């Protein structure tokens, strides 16, 4: 945003997002996690901050169907293993 007197304004907080694409991605991702919620207790980052950070990162990535699929598989395996460890199934 550019103020004609003060010039361009910098965001003071990277988690104050006004990018509609990021907000939509965060909303969809959070909706998808309703079935398998994430425990944010004891962390120094809020759920909203984590989602905004990751959504911003994803939207900055170069898009490629095969790469996107590989990332999804890697994250699913990582989540699967983490859940097994949390359940004491290792």
C-alpha cells in the first residue's frame, strides 16, 4: 500500500495477511485439519501463525504437479510416522 505523503508502507507483522490467496489457502488447510487436529499447546507459535507461514511459503514455491505430489506424499509419510510414534507404535 502506498501513501502519497509517507510513501510505501511495510507490514509491521508478517502474520497480518491481506493477500486473499494466502487467506483462502489457510482457510482450506484449516478446514482439512478439522478431522485430525494439531496440538499447538506448548509451542511458541499460534495455529494461525503456522498456517500463514506455511501458506505463504507454498504460494512462493514454483508449481509443478509432480513436485507438489512428491511434497504431499513426503508430508503424509512424515505425519503417519509422527502419529505412530505418538501412539507408541514404534
